[in-house]
C-alpha cells in the first residue's frame, strides 16, 4: 500500500508540532473524521485480524463460522462486554483488557501485551483473531493500531490509513495522544 503524502500544519495547542510521520492530535482527528461509518459487526482490517463490536463477540456461532481462534476484548468486565475463557470454551483463546473508553484512561500498559497476543494469534496455524470492544471504534481500534505500529513498524498515520481502508474508527483523544507518544517512541 502506498502511503499518501499528507501536508500537515503546525498546531502548538494540539500536542506539539506536526511532522510527516507524527501529525498533531487535531490533524489525526481530521483524518479519522473522513470516510463513512462502518455498519458491520466485524471487518477484516488486516489479514486474519478482525475489528468488531460486542454483537459479533457474543455470537459464538458466527465466530465459529468465521474461523476465529482468538478473541481480544478491549472492554473486559465492562457492562455488556463480559467475555471470558468460560464463555468461549476451549476452542477460542481469550484475552481481556479492562479499558474504559475515557480520554483519561491509560491504555499504554496494554499496548505491548495486546500486540503480543494479536501477533501470537496471527502466527498460530489457521489463526484468526477478533479484537473488539462495545462498538469497535475506540478501545479495540487503539489496540489494533498499536499492534501495527509495534509489530509492523507502521507509523501511526500509516496504521490509521491501513485500518480505515476497511473500517471507520475513531479512538478517543486520550488514546490518540497515547498512540502518538508510542509513535514518537518507536521512531527514535
């Protein structure tokens, strides 16, 4: 996939200056606002990596039909997102991240463990993974973006563009700031 040339202005009020690879929060939000919202319960955003919502996550028959072998729940223990090893049984490996979709929630402690779980799933023979939260737009997409940045060395901008080709996403401003910081750390 060819990376688009993006001209981004400097904006001191949006978490620093912009570079070609590390845009400001405002610029990222403008990019995320483009495209049409997805109406699917799950979309394949990377080979064998599906990003979805709680409806798909609670449909064990649908997961079986899709061949899902792993589930990463980015809203573990939250209302309506009560997934667990017991719910999925022995056919699906489960990992839960107890994240709140709030800008002040610190998602950074989960970036590397979640990325490792996704990587392990995708390197399992016939492995397919569903990464979900309640709606599949903020918490789960943040973890998928972190995976692409950590394991595929994508910049945050490139990761957003890759996922947005398949699904509309919109991590909250706090998660975007944390992902931007990850981007800066990984680019050193």
